[in-house]
């Protein structure tokens, strides 16, 4: 997973254009490749994953940042992050939207934790997405997100699967 998703993890962090003042929520960080990339750019990163094994891998990969308190790891899900309302600037997620048990509840939760004007960047293997990427846009917009863009991206490598990607924003209101 660390090798197979690494290019996409880095790509999503690039798309998000993280700044040193921002707090980032990484949903389903897996072994922590994208989480480590985000931690190198942002002020604070919170990783939530329902898998204790993945959280342990993240903790090892990001041990210095965890010790410094700039990375916080939590056993949680996309639908129940345990993060305070309007407390993060950016939400990132790579190759786990298809695993969320209740996508509408997850999108509502991610909207709740984003600050007004905050952004969310998602990527998922297109072949594993249970709906079209345009249906996914409708789902995030039903949760209150706006200015949503979607596209496909081909990660490098002969075995890499095409990714459906999405960037959207919580309105400033």
C-alpha cells in the first residue's frame, strides 16, 4: 500500500497546496505516506483511521512528528472523526472513499469539521468507486460543499489504476 499509493498520496498533497499555517485532516492515512507529506508542509496534521494496524504504521513513519505533537493519530472513521467543528483547513483522503459505510454521513462530518473556506481533496481508484465521479460530486454538494471540480488522473507505473479525483470547498458563510 505504501508503494502503490505513494504517487497518488503525493499528488493529492500537491493539489491541496498546503501552507505552514494550516491544520489538515487525513482520512484513512493507511501506512502514512500522504500523512508524512502533509506533515512536512502544514502546521498540524490529524490522521483518522478505523484500523489500529494502519495507525501503528503511521505512528512509526511519522514518529518524530507524533512525538513533537504536530501529528495526532486517532482511531476513528470518516463519519465520526472526533474532530471539533470548523477546526481544520484541509481534508485529504486517498483510496478509501469506497470503504466508507455511509458516504452521506461521512461527507456531512467532513463538512462539519472544515473551517468556512476550507477545502477537501479526494482521490480513489476509479474502478473501485461504487458510483460515478459525477455522482460523488452530487453527494459532496448535498452535504453543503461548493465549487466542486472532478477529473481523472493516471498515476505513474504500469500497474497503476486510473484515479477519480475531486476538490471541493466549504462555503465562507
